[in-house]
């Protein structure tokens, strides 16, 4: 066949294909036709009409793209479109935030929401979530109240502070306190305490946003009392001590204890603030854990303001707590930023219930999930593992090697960074399936099971697992 004739045949084929695509596109049912079919009544009985219409349009757009690309050779019926739209809506029903199983071994896992709430805190949130609440209403006087009153008394009793307030996280607490007490003036900090925590939150950066001026003293590994004393000028508003909760410097080091820093500051009329970060309300060493600074001890040492988190070692909801001298806390509460950073009724309900447990629970270890996880006996974890291993072998099938092993857990969220906890874990391997693929399999379960990969093995850490069935994957 000559080249010219071949070109004419190819052109005719192209024109025919284009005509066929145009015919198919015209045959695709309209949104109104789909909404009028019998199958649409089922969807309209379950979902809002606008949502159903949106889903139908998305399916029709997808069909048009396939017809144009010649990957679909027939137009769908209205019923088929409606079926696809209904499947699409069903797939979108799970909310983006979901409950997962934390088998990572990290007790306070930032990416998984940190501390679990005690049942009393969960119940308190549920009660006020479904009802009006005395958030800012004084029931005794019958007039407007202060939302900080819901937690201030318990915090003052537990810490020995004169006054307390709360905002939405500890970064906000540091920002608010610095802006209130040191705006436009200097804050003296040791170079060894200019920390960075998760999410690139750095003390120098938050200080800059607070409009306070950073005055660094000492060196990375050694800071002395004389360094602070020499740095104080009429422009000095605060001496700031930052607890290095997420790292340790060891070796040739020195820092200035809080008591000595308080003596230096108060002798010169300068307030002392400490950012404790994780913030423990009780002595963890009483539970066999490494000792962390206790807020009440810092107040007794003379700190004028102490900030700490509600959702780390305290075991409550995400919150930033500020305690200290009444005059300074009053100034902090009057700062316009306080309104922008304040907590809602759900957070305050959970925090109030958690604080009350610290005062009333006969056994805090059983009352607070965080403390229960941190102090869990190895034998208890081992018993759960022994029950889970055969169930996992049956669920995973042939080829998977499932074993109970010794491992180490982490406390997490920057708390006690060099302290690991002995734990029991289940190791899962396969000769041809990699650890990443095994982890993906468990993440696709319902609910998702989040483990960790260690030396090429997928591990399910049992520190936070109390029911063996919780780590046996059920596919959606």
C-alpha cells in the first residue's frame, strides 16, 4: 500500500475513534438522570443530597477521563454510576483521625497523641461535650467566672504555688510567660539550655516571637553562677532555666542549680522562671523510675514561674500549665495573648479530672494509664505475648516467624531521653516479605496496629497491650 493511501486509512481510523469517543461521552448519563434512578433513593436516605450529588459528579468525571483515554469502551448506566458513587461515599465514612493500637513501645508517642486519658477524664469530657457547662460561670455567685478557677485550686495544692493558669500547650505557656514578663527586655539563659524539641521548636525562636531579648551566658557544656551574675543589667527581666528533658550532656559539664540561680536573681531583684517541659507532679523514683524534677520541689526552691506540659509525664490532655507567684500569674492572665491561647471546656474537663486523681486516687499507678504503662511488670507483658503468639501465627499463615523476645521501650516526648525500659515484644519476620511490608500489613488492619522496625525485624511491643486480640490484625 502506498504511503498516501496508508495515511488516508490511518486518518479515517482516527476520525472514527474520535467519533466513537464523542458518542460515548454523549451517552454518559447526567447527574439528574443518576439521581432519578431507583438506586439513588438508598443513597439519599443515608446521605445529604449535596454530598450524594458531589460523589456522583466525581464518578462521572472519572468515567469521562477513562473514555477520553480509551480505557473505557462503554458508557455506564445510571444505576452503575450510582453504585460507584455509593461505594465512594462508604469508603469516605471513616474520619481522618482514628483510634490505633500503639505497639511501638513508646509510651508518650507524640505522633500517636501522647498520654492516654484516665477513664475519669474521658467521662468528664463526654459529660461536658454533650451539655452546657460552667466553663466561665460562678455557680455560687450566679455570675461570670474565670475558667482557670476550674483547675487552679488543685494545681496550687499539688505544686505549692500561689496561683496557676493554663493554655493549650507548653510552648504556648513559655511564649505567654516570656511576652508578659520580659517583652522588650533581656532574658538570661545558659547556652547549654537553648534546646530544640520536636517540630523544630527552639527556645531562641520562641523567645524572639515573645519580643523578649535573648542574653546567652556560659558555653554549651559549662555555665557557672558568675556567668549569670555578670549578665544582669537594668535591662534584665528574667533569669530562665530550661530543663533539658530531651537530651543529656555528659562529661566535662557544669550547670547552675535552680536554688543557686534563685539566690542570684532575687538578690538583684530579678525573677526566675523555669521551663520544665515534661513536668512531673510526683516523684517518679517512688515507682522505680528515674527521677525527674517535681514541680512542687521547684516552687519550694524559689522559682517565681514554672511551666510544664499536661500531656506528658502528668498523664493528662494537651495543655501548658503555668504556676508561680500570684502577682506574676495575674499579669500573665491579663495578657491579651492569653485569650488566643486558652483551653476549651473539653481540655479543662480532662485536666481537672486528671488533677483530682493526683489528690484522691488511692493508687495512682492504676488510676493513670501513663504511670501504669511506665511501671508495667515484665511478667504481665510476657503473659500477653504468650497468648498472642499462636493467634498471630494462625492469622498470618505459613512462612511467618512469630517469636516472643526481650526488647526495650522508650518513655517518649522528650521525657527521660537516655532511660529505656525493659520490655517484652513479639518479633515477626518472613523469608521473602520485608519488615516494611509487614508493618504496612499491620497498619492496614482495623484498627491500625502501629509497631516498630528494629534490626530488620517488625516488633510489636507489649508495654501498652493488655488484650492479646488487640495486636491480631483484622483486615478491613
